[in-house]
């Protein structure tokens, strides 16, 4: 019996020797094998994402980086200051990027290894850029209507700092002040038709109608005139509504802020066109062509 056991042990010893000779290792119970990383271009088959937004992100990276995208995966979405920022992890044939939206930009993970830091950096830079871009459409426009744009910027600051309903109501109040300042800058006594009583100084709708009649007069400008009047009345009504809206929200304030900006922008453009003599020049050309057409050959 002892001889039989010894033969068995010798057999196992011989097998271990052969395995060692052949380069094989005996598998130990509980040992785990780490699989090799999957090929990047097949990762998309195992992830869930919106194919439309994924294609847009991939196209953006390929255009901006001039590299071939092999994989794009949305990692997270964070809502900050009324905007959703989608964060994408994008692999290309040369590099790896974070792509963050609203507005969209890409950051090499070699220089920006932390997504949280990159998102904070992205939001900060975007906020500064938007702050510089919003407001007056041009320097000439801002110079011509400086007091009005200053009021509007105060309303925009209230919007940026707002947290509670009362803060957003204050945006409505400042937009009202902006529109009142706007008509005070443009209103002139000669705009009031003879025999008609002038509107009160804070009557934004009344003065806006008179201003529109002056800067967009004649049949040729009837649609422009109607648009200006409707624009000012809508913005004024919205500003009053927000001022007294108990449950005011950030989106409510944003709508009113944009409406007030639109009034200043559109009226300002019409005023500058009127002051440059463009409408009169256009009418003069029309009259000249009409006279030439009526002359005998």
C-alpha cells in the first residue's frame, strides 16, 4: 500500500516537473485574471448614449483636433446657472479629451486630468466670455445708449446673483427701470402730434408708440413700425408681470431680461438708421426712379 501511494506521489511530482519544463504554472484557487483593455472602436457597442449628441460631439472633436474619434462616452451632466453641461470622455487615435457643452469645448486629458477641475474651469471661462458678449451688439450702439445699457447690465447682475423668488422679481423691477430710462433718452416733445397730450414720463408704451412713429414713419416702414410697438408693449407687460410674480424663477427672469435687451437692441438699430438718414435716402431713390419712369422718351 505504501508503495502504491509513493507511486502516485511520484506521478504528481513528474507532472509538475513537466508543467514547469513546458512553462506552465499551476492555477491557484481564487486567482483572478485581468483581461486586456478592449479595442477602443468597439467600446461604443457596450455603452448607452444618445446617438445624435454622440455624433455631434465626435464631429466636433474631429474638426477641432483633426484626429479620428475612436470612442465617445458621456460621463456626467451637471446643471449650473440655468444650463446643462454634458461632460464627454472622448478617445481619438492620438489623444484623449474631455468635451464639455454649453458652450462646447474640448480639453486634452494630458493637461486636464481631473474632470471636476476641468468643468469648473470651463464654467468660469464661459461665464466671463458670455458676460463680455451680452448686452449691446456693438460699441457704437453702447456709446449711443450708455445710460440704458447701464440699467440693463444692473438687471443682468441681479439675474446672475439671484437665488430666491424675490431676487428674480427684482430683475423684473430693474427691467422696468431700464425701459423707462430707454424712453426718457429717446422721447422728444416734437414727437407728440399737435393737439394731443404728451404721455407721462414713465409711460413706456405710449412713448414707444410715438418714438416708433418718428423713427419708422411712412408706408414703407409700416411693418417695422408695427414690430417696434408690439415689441415694447410685450417687454413692458412681461417686466410688470415678473415684478409682481410671487413664485418667480430663473427661467422667468431670463425671458424678461432677454425681452428688455431685444427692445433696446431693435429700437436702437432703428434709431441709428433714422439718424443716419437711411430711410430718407431710400425714399429719395424711390421718388427719383418714379420720376424717371414717368418722363417721356
